[in-house]
C-alpha cells in the first residue's frame, strides 16, 4: 500500500477517537478477516492511497503454504496489540501533558525514523485531540505549556520538536 490511512472509531454520539495513522506497508483488517465479525475501526484515506486487498481464503491458502507468513502476521498483530495496551495504560495512568508529549514523540519518530532531522509535524490541534481522546481546549493549553518550556515550536497545524530530550522527560511525568 502507499499513501496514509487514518484508523479511527466513532461513538454513537459522533465523538471520534483517532487510533493511528497507517503508512506504507502496514497491514490492516486482520481481525475482521479472521474472526468474520466486521471491522473494528474505520479507515479513511488522507492521501492518494493504493491498497492490496486479499480475500480470506486466498490468504489462508498462502499461510498454509508458507508458515513463515503466519508468523509474520502474528508478529504484526502482536505489535498492534502491544500499541493498544500502551495506549490504554497511557490514557489511564498519565496526565494530559505526558500523553501529548508521548504522542508528539511518536509522530516525530514516524516522520524521522533515523533521527537525523527536525521534521515539522502537520497535524491540526483538532486531529491531535481526537488522537488523544481529549478536548481541543485542554490540548491547546498543554501544547502552549510545552511551547513555553522550549520543547516544541507551534504554528498553524504544525508542530516541530525543538528539545527532544526535554520532551521525553515531559512524557514520563505521570503527575502533570
């Protein structure tokens, strides 16, 4: 696949939680493919996206012929499950500033996997709030605190990490 997919869940009342943004080479839909109970989240394209769709039976045939594929799918599922556990723990155990700092660091790692540059993250505060399951007002207040501390620079729908080590410390602070 190419492009970027947004994975989200929307409540009956219309409140949306963005789970993640999925880039090139990511696997999606394994849960619903295997348990046949329907999608567990919504997917929306945010760029031009090319997706390879494999129906259940041909995929199972490939897995039977190539057991290493089964292992790779299990590992991918375990990574995704681990990230869900991490998100659940963060939402339950960390304060808003630490959760925001962790999200910014995570998005920064995706944008700059080699750690060589200082990419600008292009996410609106509304999108970040939806990723964290918090109000945009609370997010804005905490983002301003991180900016005043010299950890990030903020412009319209843009965030740049200025002090990665300081932001990592903020991400550890459970009591903010």
